[in-house]
């Protein structure tokens, strides 16, 4: 039997974990598939606990792990593989680790169209140059597809910041974060201080993101059934 795990980074803000757990439950109903939430940091359960609590002796145990990460930076390159490597060895368990969520084009396009005017898409930030470049390229490509002027900025790391790229009051700020929490609050506060409106309270609250996750889990489950 296939089961899925949404592996989130975790947050000291309980709102974030609540959203992740709610989405796992909704996806389980949607896909008619066991879907659980696990966390790398700050919250429980961790990945090993979730995997161990499942179908431990089932010869057809197939665990699909989807990292709820919007880039392939440090957490995807170091923390996620370490968590998977720490799983107890089982000859009866097949583990499939999927790619991080990244920057789904349909969702980016929809958020720009919803803004219906110049906007700034603000990601969490990373010191990994190629990941910052990938996000900038994704926002630029979405801007070209939709005809909506958009720029990419970052809330942490080397930047650029919101105030570095647009005049005060001239754009809608779109937080490129998965769930409510301290960082999203900080982005929205910065937008308000800069005279900008802000749109969105976390991508896991967007149906297009939920559909993206459902499609990835469903595809992985189908592959598991065919092997």
C-alpha cells in the first residue's frame, strides 16, 4: 500500500503546522490515500516517527515523501536527505523521495493575474546563488507570460529587498511562502510600511498549490502500484 508524507521545515509559530496538518488531511480525503505531516525542525512528529508508525511489516509498504520546500537550497540538499537516511532500514519498505515543490508556473501566473497590476513576489531567501537566480527567473518568466510587471525579492539573505526594487506604494506584495507564520507577518508588515498592499496568506491555502501537490503524490502512488 502507498502512503504519503508531507515533509515540512517546521516553524515555532503554531499556525504553520496547523495549515500543514490540515492540508495533509484534506489531501488524504482527496486522493483516498494515507497522507501524514512530518517536520524537519521545531515541531513533531519527525519523519522517522511518521514512517515507523505506518505499515511496518507490510511487504507492499511504499512511502512517498514530498518535501514542502519552495527551493532546492540548504534544507533540500542537506536536511531532507539526512532525515531520509536516518529512517530505519526495512526490507519490506520502498521509499520514494520527490523533488521539492519549487516554483509551479500555473500558481505564479495566477497570483500575478490576481494582483492585476505591478507586483513584487517575496521569497524567504537563501544564500545559494543558483536558487536565488532560479526564483528570479521564474518570476520573470511568469511576468512575460501574463503581461503583469513583476519583480522577485527576498525577505532574508543577500536580497534584494522590497524597498530596494520599487518605489513606495507602487506594487502589490505577494509572499512566496507556504503558510502563515512569523516570516509572512514580517513580509506583510514590510509591505504596509512601504505603502504597498499585500496578497495571500500562504501558498498552501491556494487551490492551485494543493492541486500541484495532489498531482505529484497521485503520480508517485500510481508508479508505486505499477512496480
